C-alpha cells in the first residue's frame, strides 16, 4: 500500500517539477501564526497521504516536530528522499530552496520558524557561554542543541514545580506539549509571577526582558527556546 502510494507520488512529482513554485505564504498547509523583524512562524499540518505544493523557503529555518511522521522530501533539482521524523525533533535547514513534502503516514505537524535576518546573522559575532550542553536544573533539564545563525536552540523538560533560568536576550518559545508556566523575576515570590498558558504547537515571543525564571505550574512541560542576539524587534499581526 505504501509502495503504491509512493509510486503515485513520484508520478505526480514529475508533473509538479514543471509547475510554478509558490511562496511559502501561499502554500495552503503552512499557516502564518506570528511574524516580527526576526522571524516568521508557520504552523504546518499535512494530512496523511497528501502533498504540499512545490514551495519556496527563501530563508534559513528551524523546525520543531509535534508528533512522529514519515515523509518524502522532494527538493527541486534533487532526488526525493524518505525521512522518518520523531516527536519533538528539532532541525535546521539553510535556504533558499523549493520542495514538496509528501506525507506517508500519520499527520505531519510541525512549527517552522524562518530566520528573516539570516544573511546578517551569518556574520554575527554573537557568542554564547555554551553552544552544546546538558544542564541539570531544579526539577528538570536544559539540553542546548546547537547554535545556528547566532541563535542558540535549547530543549527544556520541567517536572511540576521545575525552574528554568532564562537569559535576558530576546527569545522564541515553542510549546511541544500543553504548558502552564509562571514567569518570575529572580528571587521574587511566586505570587508576583505572570501566567503563560500555551497549547502544543503554540509560540510566544519574549523581547529583551527582566524576567529570569520560568516555573512549571502544571504537568511535565516540554518546550523549545530559540535565543536571539540582542536586537530590537517589532511584532506585527499575520496577514489573513
């Protein structure tokens, strides 16, 4: 069954290769949910046994998977490859390129984060104390995955009551599961905290800030952070 579906896809791909590419904002499986001068964030949902249009990624981008999936990635001008992706997997792709995603299995869901200032950040002198590490936190862990384009990407897992210290740099938080977090200042009482509720796949942008801790106020919390070099940003609402 899977082989038959793949053959049908490859046949369709030959036709699609000669079709005009579309911009990512015109690809119907990519829903723009947030944008500012640093990032464009898309919620991506491709049902089983369906394809995206051939679409462009004009910028470097980071993706966060929200569930396991198996897809065929057909990059324009290259042979298609089959890829198995894991829940909470985080990856980086340099742009620009155009491709089609063919979903072979269960729903393909991820958050795709375009780095709008990638050309500038390629030459960034931003340095981080750690660019790869596993830090043991009070009631949790922070795994620093890598630094790309001067952006430090970390995976957090907090048990109930666990505390994650956050730097003052601007950052984007991506919820892997449903979150109930409290933002507090250093040594401030929990009563002075601010609540942050986000469902799986939702994001929150934090500009340069004075908050220094995230406390898990619910069940086990998993989230990804992208810490950016210090810069001013202006958030705008996505176009309908």
